[in-house]
C-alpha cells in the first residue's frame, strides 16, 4: 500500500477515505487545482475538464460514505478518461476536430464499470488523434510533456498521452486508456508509471472509437501494479481482490534477445540489464530466449498491417469529406490501408493466427517474458519537428509493444530506472488469458525493483 514516486496509490487513497483523513471533495479539489496550476500541463493533458459534475459527484459520494452506502472502497477517487471513450452527454472526439457530432447517449461499458465502482470522472484526457501514433503529440489540442526534465520538453508517449501526464502530475489518480500497439505502455514507461495491456478480449471495447478491431485492448495506467490490477478487475468484472504474493525464487523469465534490443539507447540497455540482474539476485531464473514469432511481426506489417487496413475502413468517408482537417502525420498512416486488398488482409489474418499459436507453444514453459517497453528514451518536441525523425521514433516506440499485441498476449510496463535516471520501462508479458497471473508476477518484480 506504499505510495509511488508520482503520488498515492489507490489503496492508500481508499484507506484515507475510509479513515476520514480525506474526502472525495478534497481529492477532486486537489486534482482540479493541479489542472489549473499556472505553468502546468493541465491545458495540454485535458481536452475537457468536468469540474462541476466532478464536484457534484464528490459531494454525493461523501454523503453515501457517511451513510455506509458507497459502492466500493474506491468511491470518490478522481480518474481521467481517454478522449476515445463515450461518456454520456459528451462528444467523443478522439483527439480530433472532425468528430463534432451529437453527444453520446450512454457510457462505454468500461466507463460505466468504473463509474459504478464510484470513481469520479474528472475529465477527458488528450491523446494522439485517433490513437494512431506512439508518441503522444497532437496539433489540435497540444502535446503533453513527460515529467522527465520537463524544461527540455520531452514528449510523453502515446497514444494515451494526456491520461499518463494527468496521473504523473497529480491531476487524476488513474486513467482509462487503450492499447493497440503500446498506447498504455509507452506513456507509462516515459512518465514513470505502470501501464497494463490486457488480453484483447478481456475488457469490452464497445463505446470506444476503434483503431484496429483486431488489436485494440482497453487497460489502465496508474501508479503501481496493484492499482492497475484493481482497475483491471473492475473493468473485467472479476472479483479478484488483492493480488496474491508471489516469490520470485525459481520463477522462469525469458529475456527476449531478438528484435526487442535492436537500435536501443545505451541508457535503456543499461537499465534493462540492471533490472534483470536484480531479479536474478532475488532468485528468478533469467533465460535468454529468441522468440521465433517476433521475427515475423515486422514483415507482416509491411503494408501497414491491421491498424492501417481497419482504420481506413472506419475513416474512409471522413477522410473524403474532411481529410484536410486531420493531423497529416495521422492521415498518411490511415491512408496506407489502401495498399492492402482483400487477399492481403485474408493472408494477414491467417499468418497472424499461426504467429499466435507459435508464440503460445514456445512461451508456455515460462512464467513471463521480459523486454524493454521501448528501446528509446522520450525524444524532445524539437527533435520531432522533423518528419523523418518523427517517423523513426514512432516506429521504434511502437515496435516492442506491438510484438505482444500481434501475438495476442497481455503485458505490463513498470519503471525499471532509479529516480535520478532517465525513464525506462520494463515490460513483462505472457500469453492470452494469463492476465492475473502476469499481474501477480509483475507485483513481485515491482517490489524488488523498488526496494
């Protein structure tokens, strides 16, 4: 229940609420004050702030808690919601300016489940337009910055950029994101947080604007593995409770040797190797492994893969009508969907099924696999002004997380660096359906890395 470097965990906040050391009203007002902080990231992190409704919800939760009728021990904790999700009464813009239609008539299932548990929606978090980039930049609403050396203006990672910064800066205590090729894990790694990508089928994706219906998943970013596990249980409607304690002694962790380490920054390699060494000293068996399936992911995406094909199918009419209003760096990637015909897509689906089966067969013997979340540190906004540099950084940022999405796995990113070091994420992953087991392992790893 200890706090993380970026603020209190959900368990700590729940205890403070139960013991009367704080109130939902206090928590909301504190978050709103951080959003309004002069010189802060509030304007870039949020597309919409729900001040009045959040305060009203806080007062209602405080009244329910006094009456012993609050829906869960987490009731009253403010969270942010990625602008990709429907929230009743609000327009879902997906970080764009072309979706200016009618407000949603109901909550997305993921939003409804968090609201039913008593979490308070403090606002809609900024994101890469239509979630189609791993860097987190947005020309329409601003580009939130990583907490790391903020004066140097390092980007936060995407596409769940505003959500990550909202948690890192205390403007919310968790955020609801999506992950198609790293959109929960990349910003978690670059903002010193924990990000969880569940098995794609685990949490309903209805009510969220799709990027790739094949690869999309819905997951949280928060300050600890247990925080993410708490939110995951609510999102998946599973009463899992606290994670079981796991002993790393004898645990088999496959250290991925192929693809994941290519072109990595020296600081990333150093932090990754140091993290694995600490786990080995704690009793884990670290085994270097070449994962055959990972060598095939890039060739399968040569024509844009699932995201380009499926995004183009969703956006085709909008692009014809209002294509000049899109972020050009997003629209050009969506238009790559025209490079695939029906036969290409059928072959892609078949090849991916074989990829998943091969990964599951090879990795079944391991408790988890380990690789850097991204091979690079967060670049600066100035560096990303050049399109060629932007394209290279985007591909590198997305590469490692995409290995897991393409093999239908689950994965969690947690900080691997010391507090005075550049932000580096350690990604632990497993095969489909082993979500809670993976989170328990990640919690044990987190305890070692934070000790």
